[in-house]
C-alpha cells in the first residue's frame, strides 16, 4: 500500500547525512508511483511532486534532523494541505434551521450518512429533522424511517407519490414550525449522473436554499469518486464532501484528490455500516496515516473513550519517549485489547502498522494470550530491566508460562525491535510532537 511504500522510501533516506538532488529525485519517483498506484489523479500527483521538490531542494538541514525526516515532514505537510489543511466545519445558519442537502450516486451512503449526521447533531444537543426525499428506490423511505427510529430522530415523509421537491419544501416548513434547528434532506441517487437527477437536485436547492450541499462519495471507487465530485460540483454548488467506506480496503486516493480537484473540502469521513456519529475529517491525521507515522491523535481519542484520560496521556508519553518496560508492555496490551479490533489499532500506532506486516508478529488473540503468559512469568526485576534476561532466566520463564524458549526469545527480540522503532519515531517527532522544531 501507499503507506508501506512511503515508509520504504523514507527508510532509505533516513540516516543519510546530507540530502542531494539525486536523493530527492529518487524519493519523489517512488512517491509519484505510490500515489498513482493509490489512484490519485495524475495532475494532482504532478503538482504535488513539484511542490515538495521545490520546498526540499536547497533546504538546509539542521544537525538534529536527518534529511529523511525533513522530507517526511514536508511530504506530510503538503499531503495535509492537499486535503484542505484543517477540518472544515459544518455550516451553521444564523437563521435556523440550518438546511443540509445530501447528494450523491446510488449506494454511495447518503441515507446512512444522513442518519449518522443526525446522530452527531443529536449528541451535540441539537434537534435535527430527517426528510425522506428518495421516492424512487424501493424501500428507501422505510430505510430512513428505520434508522430515524433507531437513533430517535423524527423522519418527515409524504410517501412516494409526491415530488421530492414538494417533500423538501414541506419538510422545511415543518422543521420551522416545530423548532428543529437542523434539517437533513436525503435524496435519490442514480447509478450514473443524469440530467433528471441533477434537475431535481437543482429544484430542491432552489426551494430550500441549503446552507450545506454535501456530496456523499464512496472512497472505494477511487478515481471515479473524483470524477463524480467534479460533475456534481459543476452543476450544483457543493459546500463539502462526505467520504464513505473508508473502513474498507480503500486505496485512499480519493481522499487525496477530491479537495485538490474540486476545491471542495472533505468535511466528514464514514467508516462503517453501523450508525455511529459521523466523524469529522482531519486532513493532518489522514496525512500521517498515509505516511505510516501512525494516527496518534485518533488512537489517543479512541483510547480516551475506553481508558481514563490519565492513562492515555501516560501511554502517549511512554510511546514518545520509548522508555517503557515489559510492565508497560503488558499494561498497554491490556488497554489495547479493551479497545477492540487489534489490527485497526495497530495500524494507528507508530511503527505498529509495519510490525503487523512482519511475518512473525501475527495479530491474533491466542498469540496475545501466550505473550501475556510469558510476561506474567517474569519477575518484577526482569520486567523492568529486560537486559538481565539471560538464558537460564528465559528457560525458567518458558517453563513457567507453558511456552517454549524459542517463543520467549522471539518475544524479547520483538520487544527490543519495538523499542528501537519507538525511539526512532520519537526522535523523528521531536520533543514537542510532529511539528517540534521542524517548521
Ligand atoms: P445511498 O443509496 O447513497 O443512500 O446509500 P446507503 O446509505 O443506502 O448505503 C449503501 C450501502 O453502503 C449500505 O449497505 C450501507 O450500509 C453501506 N454503507 C454506507 N456507508 C458506509 C461506510 O462508511 N462503510 C461501509 N462499510 N458501508 C457503508
Ligand atoms: Mg438512499
């Protein structure tokens, strides 16, 4: 994938004393290929490479950083910029209700995202109303009603015999009458963009004057998502994009080019079929994730919802300073296990995405149990000072944990590797995080 690819490139660059134009060219060749393979629009790639090169060549590299780190930092910042820089917030009308029009092709996730957005608003103490504007797809109204009931948000429908334009008009009126501060209008999609669809959307737009026109696009469609965004944008002024199905095996290319091509910010990211609050899209996090530096912030956020804040902060500090012991390792493992899908979490942790790929570290719960058993068979001293683990101690631990000496050796080796990787990561990040001193 893209992130592994970039990790390899920068792995090569890291550790070199001085960056030459050749180095930059070689790295950029790899970056270009990786981005193209990830289905990023070729014009976007071209501009991107040019910008990074311009900023990199002739750059003075201070003693505390390797040229590789500097290039990673620049690529990271440019990727972030490409995706809009910062999170673009949902519009808010100063004359409520705020009207949100959802548009997109069939199956993109409009109805699901409408419900998720309603749930987010509800969570923030708003009073949203959902309007069922898809009268064409069989059971589309029912689908929205079921979701509305599930999250406790009312759904306005007039059946499938009234035109969507009239439904939208009356839905908006009802929202005003009943004091709803947000109206989310779900609309019909087509398999392809056609004049009938666009005409109808334009009429709904005309009648409801939405504050937000959110285009819902399926990230899995890659380059096609960008084409779709471009055609919608040319016919209907979009204010934002909801990128769905980022949980699947997506190549990420869509996220990189949608904003660059349409100028329209990605405001939300959807990552599942379950109706959870819609997640705001964070360009800087996406960029770090793409670069394989780990999505520390997302991890910490996720951690905070299931672990207490103090523990999470401590975990972050330890990961940054790489000063943890086998005791922390065990503790962390327990926390991680509490958080759910291990693979996903490892992807977010610095260096871990890479570790997961290593053949000898298969992530499965059974193996984690064995690892836990090994660590629990260590004495306090051994956990705190792993360097004292000589052969006889390892033999005793293997016997105590019901594992083999090979397994014990392997775990200690992995632990050492992990510490090394974290050290590398923390020196790359600097003492104040990713931006420390590298601005
Ligand atoms: P619409 O035709 O645009 O209204 O699309 P729907 O909301 O009906 O979604 C189409 C299908 O995609 C449904 O099966 C949804 O459960 C699924 N879906 C929507 N959003 C996501 C997402 O973020 N991730 C995944 N994996 N599936 C999604
Ligand atoms: Mg729908």
